């Protein structure tokens, strides 16, 4: 329970920072991120045996072939239930069945071990009887070699076979040397592995107080974020209110401002039009008078007696008839004056609508400043509240008995470390003895292999195919003797090596199948997680041990896997069944205080009057001003016609042409004078009048365009003005309240986000237990399996292979020695050249060797049995 309390230290925070109301805000504040600093550990979470791992895999494959049965979960469960004691009531049927299951499971190892023991028993016996047999000149002990046609082939066959066997034996010996040295090197690294794991566990315990302080210190970030928002409340609240009102209010104010601007423009246009119209009336009256005077004067000139002459009369009559076009010039007296409309607009312009609109805009723009002024005292008090909360949070760490709780864990780890360090020298000393024994075993096999190889080397290099068996050289004879020495050593030492191989095979093979392999595939955890296995009263042993709630599904496999993924102990050990952080870390009571303080943030915006009564009356009067009812068609039609019925320039040119047809005299001179008068009238009166008419026409068109639909436009503006004013009257206070609440929710969200991070950190990251899983892996997978079992299995695999191969090596060495050693007697044959028949065999001593052809052979008697019996090995 002490370990459990240690990982619940931070939960004391909940006592001072929890509230009953769940939070509804899921706002993720930007720029506010929390992250628990990562912790670095010394021990690697994985182990790589290097190139040797390939050979370990080969041995595991061999063990899998020998022992193909799966992990005996049911058998192990029953053994654990019987508390590993099968001696009591062993004759009961269930115990007999269990024993048979164990035997069936171990059948592969049992068979191999039995064969090994058979080798141990038979090898010295066979060697003993083999020696006796050779002493009796049997089993190849007779120092006589019979000549055969297949002799050279057999020698090569035996040589190559023995050489191949020696190569395989050397591979096994290399496995043994490598495994022996590998285990010794790794055992020497055990101290370093142990120190790194204990340092990691201590680091885990030492980092817990720092993590608590770090989590508590992170309260500063949401507090400072809240301070920044409070200092910018004019922008966050005031601008928000302004932005919500702007789409409704500004279009209406813009329409009113445009109306005021158009009204002033229209008044100026009317004044200009009225002035031009007055000038046009005077100009047109003067033009009519001038044309009338010209017409009268020309009629009097045509009364000249010269016009009675037959040659002149037609011209005079033509001119007289054309004078009628000078009548009916432009007359604008029918167009009414615009003084009344101008006077009406002058009265409307007495009210400055633009200034009223500007005043309404200033009222809107002053909302942020008004918000800041009204909340100045609130912000000061609210900051004091947050500073008080921060002081309370920082004092939490002083109320948690962290040092007292952690000291028990540190004490336990220190005791474990002292225990391991105390027995580690003993283990290293024992490993030194083991290393020495294994080295001796490898050296014995190496010695035997050396004899075989030297025998092959000497025998092959010293062999002379022309030499008879009794005449073989010293080197070849030495090779044969070395082979026989190797055979003798094989019989003498192989059973000892096999004994060690059998013992290590049984131990290493079972450890691989019953511990290492099920640990890697987690089946060992599944057995331990069997309900009611380790404790008959607890369904789940680990939950009963840690949580005191055996019904909670807390398993060894799940805890190991979660720790392997570096999850926090809260989620790994399912501590929510003791203290549910999710239920508690919703919103703090201080957040409740924050809520109450924010509710006291009473912001009141005075009603905004978009347009006063005078301005409203002005708009109504503008709607009824009648400017849009002016008879614009009359003005446009009057100004679009020509001021005269005929172009005076053309008319004057026509008169001049006709006058030129007249004979010289007073008549001609007078008519030319009238032509000059008409041209002068056109230039000084008609052209200016035409310009005035064009100006009036353009201004009336623009005025007509601006005033077209004026009543509808003003009515629409008044409607939206009233609607917007009603909106401000009824909704402004609600908008202020909504923005105030949203601001308060934003402030609270900082602290809620902080508490959500605290919850996530406690449940997933706080006191991450990866060092515990790494320590477990280091103890079982690394130290036991990789440092001990894998090289041990490789050792017996190599030694066993080399030892087994000694059997065929002995056979081939004995066979091959006959071809290398110097014999005491040999087959001698004599040839009868005359009769071509074999003579009777005779005794041939070693010094008197006679070589004869192989055809027509006769067997020679060997030495006496008594003489040769003493020459065996």
C-alpha cells in the first residue's frame, strides 16, 4: 500500500482544487500548452546480442524441434495450485495423470537426456572392452595389414570422412568457446546492468516530487494568460460588443449620412439650376427682341425702289419670305422658378444630420473604453483572487507527505541493491569456476581434435604409397599413433563431457521453454493472471494485492504491457477504483469563486440614440419635400430644343449669297449689314444661351437621378432606423451580458484546460513506470535468458554436437590408423615363373620383406601368435 500511496501523492491537489459542478466548456485556449518534461533513463529498453544472436536462434530452433509442445499452461496452473509439492498423495489419480502429462510434455528432452545418459554409460564400457579386444589382437589390434585392391580408395575415404568430422567437431568446439566467453563477459556486465536499473528506479522516485512541483507551477501560465485578457478587456469585450453592433447600426447611419450629403448637394444643384434658369429667361427675351428688330429693319430695307426692278424683285421677294424664320425663338417663361424648393431645403439643412450621425458613431466607438472604465475595480479584485489561488496551490506540495512516503520506496530499493551487490561477487566467483570448468571441457575436446588433426596431417604428409606396411616412415607411423591417442582420449573423456552436456541440456532446455519463451510471448503472465490461482480467495491476485479489490480486472500482463509503453501508474494499476480523478478534476472550487467574481462584472452600456427627434423630423420633412415631384420633363424638353428656328449662321450666309446677286447699291449694302448683325446675334446671344441650356439640362438630369425614388429611399431609411433603434433598446443589454459571459468562460477555460492537463498527466504520464518494466526485462529477459540461458544452450549445443561426432571419428580414426602405422607383418607373395602357380606361404620377418607382383599371390605365414600378442596398443 505504501507504493500505491506514493503514486497518489498528487491527488491531494484535488482536495483544494475540486468543485462539484462539471464543466461544460471545452474551449481550447490558443497559446496555452502544457507538457511534462521527459525523463531520461540509463538502461535501454531493448537488448541486442549482436552477431551471436543468430546462433542463439539456431539453438532455439533445435530446442523447438526437440520439444515442440506448447507452453504447458494447464500443467503449470495445477502445479502452482498444489504449491509445487507433488509428493503428497502422489498415488491419487489426478496426481498420476498430472505426472503423465509432465512426462508427455518433457518426452523430447527425456529421450535426448536418456540417449545422453546411455552414451555416458556405454562409452567407457565400450572403450574398456575395445581395449581388451585389441589386446587380444582383435578389433584391429593385430599389427598386420592385408593387401586389398580397394586399399587406396578406403584410405582416401577414411581420411576425407575423418577430416569432415573434425571440421564439424571444431565448429561445435568454437560454439563452446564462444558461448563460454560470452557468458563470462555478460556476467561481468551484470553489475553495470544492475546499477543502471537501480539508478533508473531511483530516478523515477526522485523525479516524482519534481513532477508534482512542475504540475503545480504550471498554474502560473493560465493565471498570467487571464491577467493578459483582463488587461485587454476593452478589446476582448468592448470590441466584441462593437463588432456585434456594427453590422446592424453602421449601414443605417451610413444611409442617413448619405441622405444628408445628397440633400446638401441637391440644394446646391437647385440654386445653380435656378440661377441658370433666370439667366436663360432674360437671354431668350433679349434674343427675341434682337431678332424682331433685325426682321423689321430688313423688311424696311426690302421696300427700297430697287426691289421693284424686274431683275431684283425675285431676290427681294425670296428674302422677304424667308424672314418669317426669325420669329418664334426660344421662350422659357413657362418654366416655374425653383425658389420654393430651395427655401424648403434650406430649412431642412438647418438640422445637421451629419453631426448627429457622427455623434452616434462616437457612442459606438466609445464602448471599449467604457467597458474598461467600468471594470477597472473588478479587474483589480479579480487579480487578487487569482494570486490568492496560486498561493493556495503552491502550498499544496507542503501539505503532501511526499518525502516520508518516498523514503520507504528508496529504502526498499537500497536494500534490494545492497542484497544484489552483496551476492554479486559470489555469483561472479561461481561464474569463474563455471568458466574454468567449461574451458577445461572445451580444451579436452580441443586436445582430442588436435590429436586427430595432427594424426591426419602427419599420416597424410608422411604416407608413401610405394612403401610396404612394414616399411612405412616415421612421420606416417606417428600420424597413426596420434590417431590412436585421440581414440583413447575420446573413450576416456567423452563420457565426462557428455555428462556435462546432459545436465546443461536439461537445465537450459527447460529454462528456455518454461521461462524465456513464455516470458517473451507473455504466456507466463497469462498463467499468473489465472483467477484464484495464487490466492484461493482472490479472483485477480494483483488487484487484491495492490487495490485490495480482487474483483478488479488488473492483470500482470496488462501492467507489464502498460509499463512497457511508459504509461503512468495511475492508469496502469487502475487506481481510479480507489480515487477517481476524472470525477474530481472537473472544475475547482476556486473556479467557482472565479465564476462568482465574473458574475459581479456588471457592465452597463447606456442606450445609444442613433438620431434624435429633430433629426427624425428632418427625415420626414425630406420625404415630403416634393423635390422628386419637380416636372423634370418640362425642363429637359425646353433645354433640348434649339434657341432659334433656324441656324442664324446658315440663314445669314444665305442672305449674303442672295445679296451678292443684286446690283451694287444701297440695297445690297444694307442687306450685307443685316447679315453682319445676324452673325453678331448668333455669336453673342445664341451661343451663350445654348451653353446655359446645356448646363441646365445636365444639372436637371443629375438632380432627377438623385431625387428619383427619394420618398421610398427616405421611408426605407426611417424604417431601418426605427428597427435598429428598437434592436439597441431591447438587445444591447443582452449582448453585453453574452459577451461578458463569453469573456468569463474564456478566463475559466484557461484553468479548466490546466486541470484537464493535470488529469491527463496524472492518469497517463505521471510516475511513468517504464523503469519497472525495464528492470523486469533486465532481470528475466536480459540477465537470465540472454546472459545465462542463451550462452548455456549454445554451449551444450556445441559440446554435444562435438561429443556425438566423436563416435564416427573414433571409427574412422581406428580404420585410418592401419594405413598410417608401421605393421609388424604383411602379406608376401612369390611368383613361380615356370609353372605360373602359387607357392606355399612362408613366414616373412620384418627385415626380409620381398615385394612381388599382386598376380599369382601366395599368402605368407605370419609370426607366431605369442610373438605378436605383445605388440598391440
